[in-house]
C-alpha cells in the first residue's frame, strides 16, 4: 500500500518522535509513505485567525501538491493539519467563488481526488485491526493505558466525520488489539490547553492538571495521545503541576504510534522514546516491553 504523507511543521522539529514512530510503524505494516514534495505550512497558525484567504490558500497549495502524487489517500498525523486540509477541501468543493479565487492565487487547478485521513482513522479503518494483529510481536500485556483524543481530532463532526465526538473508541480498539489494558474515563476529548501554552500558561496548567489528576486516579501507567500539542502540554507541564499540588507523580505521555511500534517489535530509540521529559522507559521495562 502506498499513500501520500503530510507530516506538517511541528513533526519536523518539536514533535520529531511522532514523525519517527509514524514512519517506523508504517514500514513494519507494509505501508509506503510518499512524503508530499515541497509541502508548506497548512495554515493552522496565525494565518487561520488573521487572514482566512491566506489560510485557505495555504491549505489549497498543499492539496494541489498532494493531488499531483495521484494517490488515493493522504495520511496526516497532526490533528491541526488534518483539520485544515479537510476544511480547505470542503470549502473549495462547496464555494465556487472561493475555489476560483484560490486557484488564481496558487496558480494551480484543484481536483483533490483523495481522502484525507488522520493516524487513528488510517490505522483503524484502512490498515485494519486484523492486519495489525497479525504483525504483533510483543503484546502490551499488563500495561494500563488511558486513551486521550484531545479536542481537535474528532471535533467538529461536520468537518472530521470521524468517530464519536464525545465518546470516540478508535484508539481504544487499537490499544486493545495491541494487548494493553484500556482504562475508560470521561476526559477523552477534553481540552488540554492546546496552543495556549505560551499565551495563557495558567489556563494550560489548570486544564492539563485536571487531566493528569484524573488519569492518576484511574490508575493509568501511560496516557496515549495522537496530537503533538497534547503530548507537549501534558509532558512538559507535569513537573510544575505536581510541584504546585505537592504530589510526586511521573506519568509518561506516549504517541499511539510509539506503543504500536513497540508491539510491532521496533526499538525504543527508533521510536524516539528517549525524547520525552517524563521518561517512559522505566514502566515499559517493568512491563517487559523494553530490554
């Protein structure tokens, strides 16, 4: 299977483990990733708030580049990029005037004859649980995990058309297939503070702290995410959160692709497990998942 691959800006730098683990997992699953040539920012940045036409044009340029690859699907791990490309695709298809304006700006025709998929959608529905199950070498037996989807991946339903916006189950299903013990909770799609990390740090500490406290109370050993901003907020802010609350916890925040990679037999280094502030390796070694 060959699909287009749009990593997005943050997966190239701050979320490098997400990029590494996505590529490793796809290699082990027999999926060839064709990175979109000369891709650029998706527009889910200052452009989205300040200049709608600029944001739409950025998304359109990427859609045009993907279109030239002549593949049926594009895998977009970043929820923000996923939402921007989906929204751009939908607006261009719906609004003829906007489509013509954008075509003039990017000087390219737009067909967008492909499906935009996030990582959970791709693994759960395209690769399939049965296909993944057949390649598992090291089940995550005994590892207590909490799946955290965040608020961008499944909302709003009219844009993503993916999973239940209030009680999604795609990551739960995948983790169970890997052999993990999946803990249920009511915070699956609550906000962690997202991109407010620098502008409203106190709010991020409040929201992320709420999530971490609930996960600890539930008995989780790992929180599993599919969003680099969720991973960053929950990983980077823990020391400050626990210090404020006078608690001594260390809860690893891992990408779903990292746990899948371990189950498929990838090494910790290849999955970027040594890049986290809260070191996940002790608990993974305790469960026999790392040597």
